[in-house]
């Protein structure tokens, strides 16, 4: 049977939700376009062993929404989109699966660009690219950006320095007790940067090999995954999956600053108020973790290294702007950032209408 593409009803604020299914390869994937007001949608592809199709749908809707905000705040002239493949990245990958996914991406005719996210490597994306020019995060070529993880980690690191400076008057991270939750590509890269900066590093993950590497090479202290929110720390860096800050965990958290790479760290919007009531400074994740999409945007726009460098430097500047507005207005940092995104998108829509 050929690849099946099914348009599903989208909630308010989302432009398109496509479910792709290919019986021959086993592909079951969602592609969500949240907004193209600021340009073609862009956002990575995640491969995860979701418990159900509904769980995958819920995740892709949230992630695509976050990409609209991330791309707007980073000034990338890109809209927001995301894709998720339902499956075990350790067992279910195949050339046929990624080629079928590439066909699905290509069916959107350039309204969505995909790249690597959790469970997807540059080698996987290279297979997708055989079927569509709208697969990026590739290695080699004039504009290939490769694995975006190091760029994401660098942006988080710079934002962490900006956040601690706001709290202490000094951007020095030495002797700050930082807990990195999740040692994937981004989390490990961030841990390496923190170790080099002299931070007192704590790490938590279910991957024993990654924990061993951090313990041996980064002098990290291992924190059990079920003890994260009872552990004493100065800075919390969530770098695994989203939703870790619930009302319960936010009440337990001992950190004075939250700055990490995970998407959708707050389980619900009101958790921002819970954190503020406890004098915990939260740096909005979609501002902090923009480094990876900045790298990919350079590939999409066929721009040189200067493009990436300037916009990566701008991530921490944007965080400082959010913090300043939050302090001045008394609003949470998430509310301030969301209002900034609304302004950016409103201006883009006005400009579109004026050009029509």
C-alpha cells in the first residue's frame, strides 16, 4: 500500500496537522504546522516510543506551538512546526521508514522544514533528504549545519550565565551547584561546558553509560532520577523531555534559577507563578534553547557562519530583555516572553497584508 496522508482537525491556533502512515515500512508519524505567519514552518523530528497515537498527537501540537515562539524570538524569519515518529529509536529505524517520512514532508511543498530532534541523527536525516529538499541539519555541503545539539548547549550555557548574573551580579558559574537532568547530546555538551567553567556538577539520567562518562570525565556527582527535586542545587537545567515542572515538583525545587534545554518544561502555564512565588527565576525554555534551530536556520537560508554567530549571541541578549521587562512589569518571565512573541507575529501578519 502507498503512503497514506490524513489531514486531521487542528485545535485553534494551529494551521495543519498531518498523520502519515506507511504499512510497508511501519511509519506512523505526525507533522504539525502551527504557524507560517513569520515564514515557512521549521522544527525538528522526534522519534519516541509513545504509549498511544493520542500521546504523540498531544506532543506534536505542543512542540509545534513552542517552535513558533522559539523561531519568532530568535528572529529567524521562520514559522513553527514539528514532527514526531511513533517508534523505538533503538529498534525501529529503517531506510524505508525515513524515506516514507521524507515523502510526507515533501507533500507539504516547502511549508515545513524538518531536522533532528530526540532520537534522530544526521545520518537519519540524510535518508529523509533523499526524498525532499526540506530536510536540514545535514552534514557536509556548502551550508550543511550538522548536529544542532552543540549550538543548543552553547545557547543554554550563555543564558545560564545571564540568569545567574541577574541574581548575583556576577556571571561566574564556578562553585554554582548545577543539576543537569538528561545527558543526551545537548545535556552532555552543556555538562562539559559547566565542568570547564568550574561549576559543581550534578547529573541525572537513566543511561548508566552517560552517567559513568560524566562521573569519570566531568567529576560529576550522580543524582538518582527519583531524587532530583529533593536535591540541594543552585541551578536546575532540565535537558530531558518536557513537563518536569509540575505544581508538586515546583514546590520541592531547591534551585534559585531554572535554565535548561528541554521543551515545554512547565507542565501547565500557572507553574510560572508557583516558581515566582518561591523566588525561583525561570528562563523561558523556548528562548533559552533556540541555538539548535538557529544553526538549522542558517542552512535553510543558505547563510554563512556569521548568521549563526550573531543570532546565537542574541539568545542571551533576549533573555536579559525578558528579565528586565519582568522585573519592571511584575509579570512572570513566561508572560513577558509570550507577549513579545504576540507582538512579533502581529507585526508579521500586518506586513503580509500590506504586501498583498
